[in-house]
C-alpha cells in the first residue's frame, strides 16, 4: 500500500489529502494548510519556508479590499443605511404583481452585494422577508428558497469580494470584472422574478407583516408622498454603488481604494447625515467585520501554501493538458469546467474553489482564447449556484435554521430558482457579450 502511495506524485497526494481532510470535517483553511505541509514534507522542503510563503501570499495590495468591503457592509447594516434603502424598494415595487416576492428578490440582491456574504445575508434579512412573503401568499419553503438564491448572487453583483479574489488570482482587471458583472447580475435577478408566478398563492398581508417587523414611518400617506420621502431618506445609501463604481471606472480610485472609500462613506453618512453612529455600534461592526475577514484571509493564507506546491509540482501544466486533451471542441471543455465549478461550489466556499481551480483553468482559458473577464463572471455565477445546490448548499442550511424547516423542504422550495439559475448560467456562457458589453462601451 505504501509503495503504491509513494508512486503517486506529491502534488496529487496533496489534492487527495485535502479532500480526505474535508470529508472528515476539518475546516477548509486547515485542510489546505495541512495537505500542503504534507506535500512539502514529501518533496523535502523545510517547514521554515511555510512562513515566508504565507506572508507573500497575503501581502498583496488588492486583498486589502476584502476587509474594507466587509466592514462597509457591516456598517451599512448597523447604521440603518440599508434599512432605509429596503424601505424605499418596498414602497417603489411592493405593489407590483408578485408583491413581496418582487421586494424580496430586489432586497436580497442588494443586501447580498452590500454584505458580501450569501449566508450572512440569509441570516440577516431572511426572517423578515420570509415571514412577509408567507403572509403574502407564498409557502414558507418557497420564500426560503428565494432568499437563499438572492443572497447567493452576492458574489456576482459588484462590489463583489469573489470578483476581487478572482482578479488577484487570475491577474485580471478588477475594475473590468466589476463592470462586466452588472448586466449578468441583473439578468440572474430577472430569472428569479420569472419564477414568482409559478408559486403565487393569492394576495395576503405581506406588506403589513413587513411593516410590523420594520415600521414604515410614512404609512397612510399618498403613494407619491411615501415614495418621495422614502427616496429622500435613502438617497445617500442609494448613491453608494454610484460612488464606488463611478469612482473606479472614472479612474479617481482603484477597486482596493474603493473599499476604503465605501467604509469612510458609510461612516460619514451614518455619523453626519443620519446621526446613527455610536461607539457601541461601531465596535460591533468592527468585531463582525474582523471575524468575517479573518475567515476569508485564513483561507487565502493557507491557499498560498497549496498554490506553491501546485506550481512546484507542475500540477497546472499536467492537469490543464489533461483538460485540453478531453476534446478539441472548446464548448465541451467549457461544459466540463462549469460542471467542476458547480460540484465544487456545492461543497466548498467560493474563495477556496478559486484558489484550487483557477491556476489550472486559467492556462486553458488563455490557450482557447477566451476572455478572462467573461470567464471571471461565469465562474462567479457557477459558484453562486453551488450555494443553493443540494446536498451541501450552505445557504439552504442557513435558511432551514431560520425557518425551522427541514433541509429537504427548503431544497424543494429552492428548486425552481435553481433551475431558472441554470438557464441563466447557460445564457451567460453562450453569449459573452452580455458580460463584455459594458466593458467595451465604457472602455471605448
């Protein structure tokens, strides 16, 4: 047995060890680190090299965007900025056909982009939206499926932490990735809205339910008055994506600097405009952001060890050659890559999947002449769908905990959204111009 194991290259043993550690419940970051250290021992490199590799892996300027975008999202939630924006969307579109389903879709997509975490979005806004949708005629399982799906696409809609990670690994413009993801992110939202008529169950009291959970101070006023006042209250929050994306693409600041700008902007709006900033709230936001950032950066740190072994053992060359050897048809190879990403996204978070797979996939992307920006958006859509794909879609488990439903019930509720999302994925894959249109237009 040991002789057979010794015949397997160290890099391949590392990959097998990683999945074995994951299977027995070892956290992702430690699975990456332990399997990489095992491979380094097999190769004969001293462990004293590990510290330098970790420091080099995380000492990248673009990675500073991660903690600051997370902090900006935490501040927008704790300072009441996001709540005002949710109130505006509720007044604006709550009376449309589909009622609270439409509001839930828009709110989930927005909040997911603000928070930068799909599971965190489900936990934060799930109870409020699911209860309101249920009273508006939707089943609890369907409402949980909608919230899970909308929150999953937080890694697609800019500013996306996932796109920042992709840009760092693939050495691709993060600015272009942000711009390219706008239309596909909106399109995936439309696929969710297309599902709503299939589950509508009459007209309930969803708006009243939401008002009980988050009171509307302008209730009873004419629609035009409520719309104007809610817009006025939420104006500075609604301006956030304009400030971030406008500043990035106009060249005023880089995507990394935009994360810091977003944080300072949230502090300024909460402290000066809304006057909701308190030391206790600021401390709580800093703690939440620090813990969330630490999880991501632990994966990044240990993934640098993993990636070093991948490079030394030339796994990139051998695995990418094997992938290219599957077929001479680029479409077949693309389907294989998408299936790998979908399955991997079911079991691992997006950051881990990208650190493991992109060093192998990117040479294939370049060899076949695919646009890396389009491939980045496609990767994010794949991984977002993985968050709602049974048996391990993490968003489904969070929604089940929120609703006290069995995971099987939530999965059935999410199934229509999963199927619609797969249709959207095919469209994004078949028509790269959906992703590249704005990049070419603004770049010209």
